[in-house]
C-alpha cells in the first residue's frame, strides 16, 4: 500500500503509461496499461522479479488493492503471464526511450 501511495503522489505509473504507445485493441483488454505497469513495478519492488510470480499473485488481495481493484472480487483478478508477455513484446525502442525520459521529469 505504501508503494501505491508513493506512486499516486509522484505519478510514476501514470507518466510511464502515457509514454508507452499502447497498440492493444482496447475492446479486447481487461487490464488498463497503467494497471499493468503498476502491477509489474509493485511485484518487482516486493521481490517478485519473475513473470511467473504474476500468476501466483494475480488473485492476491493486497496486490489487487495496490492496483485499485476490489480485493475479494474474482472478476478483478490481476494480469497473468500471457498478458505480460504481450506487453513485453510490444515495447519498442521508442517506448523505452519515452519511458526513460518520463523518469527525468
């Protein structure tokens, strides 16, 4: 929860989401880009560096709260490995550059 509060104060995931050129079809997505970035950053910050951890923790109530989802609602589960794989493979060098620039603001 501390990570979420700091993120909301400094707007990190919001800036990163705006820097990333989201090519996903929005009609086919369950997870907004900001939520995906927040989930991934919070997992890494908590020591879960491997994408495989996303599957085990996608139903975790605390991580759901961190991404502003209802903790006990099974319809609000977080992203899984395939979703992160698509996101990782969609990133271009321009996206990485824009995201790096977002850190300097």
